[in-house]
C-alpha cells in the first residue's frame, strides 16, 4: 500500500530530526563552538512537536479511542519537551542541570523519540485511511507550514492542545524569537536549504518545479 503524503512527510521529518540529533550526542557538543549543533536539533524538534499538536492532534482525537490516544501522545510530548529543556540547560551551564549525565540524558531523549515516531507513524496511517487524498495533502501542507511559525523552544508546562494550546504556541514563538536573539542562539528562522522548503517532498506537495543543478565546470 502506497504511503500517503502525510506519512511521507512525517517519515522525512523524523529522519531529519535524527540526523540533526546525531552530532549533538557527542560529549563535545556542549562546548561553545559546537552549541549550534544542539541548538539546531532542539529548535527543529520543538517546532515539530508544537505543530503536530496544533495540526495532527485534532484529527487523532477523531480516531477510535481518540481521547486516550491524545492523552498518550501529549504525555510523551511533555516528557520529551522536559528532556529537551534539560539538554539546553546543561549545554548553557544552568546550575539546575549541570549534574545530569550527558549519556543518560540522551538515552532518555532517544527512547522518547522512538515512542513519538511510532505513535505518529500509526496515527498518520489511520488518519490517511479516513481522509480523501486531497484532504490528506492539505493536512500535510498545514503541518509543514505550522512548523515554520512554531516555538523554537520546548514549553512542557504550557497548554498543549485546543485553542489554549494554539494561542500559547503563538505567544511562545514571539518570546522565543526574542530570547534566541538575545542569547545568540542558532535557530532555523529562515529555511534556506531546509527540508520544509527545498526538499523533493516539499516540491511535490506544493507542485513547484525542482531546481536544476548547475553542471560542474
């Protein structure tokens, strides 16, 4: 059975987040000259979580036993966001988190990412089975666009779903942008050479032509 555009997009997003996480696993990632590696992973992961809560969760709630599925999904997201906060705090020398062991923290994050990816793969397949292809494509576009304006930091103690969650995400995006600038933190504020705008999947979804590569001289 052919995967829907939603399933393709989420598979791509999961792979991209894992790719960004890889260099952040190394012990020297906490050094100031390497902080951008963790910053980039953290920002993309936080944006994906917030966008999924705004765009996917309402559809998950309509599935059989949807309320239970949402409770499980949001529980995982909150725990993952807390771990991301710990990661950033340790990286920037927050006294509350400097005693955390790098290896233990990443074991926790990897476990939560595994759970998150499994849930999204399952839910996206069920959602795609219930919707017509044009509606799935629209949902996928909404998800990709929501990621671009989502908060760049994790906020585990804020509302996550419903109107309150969407409003919180909008307000946190403005606050995060200000703090990112103040800290000189490397975040994806513009998506040059980024999967949400320049990937083959993105061009397929938006019906735009793929750029032609220049011939090597």
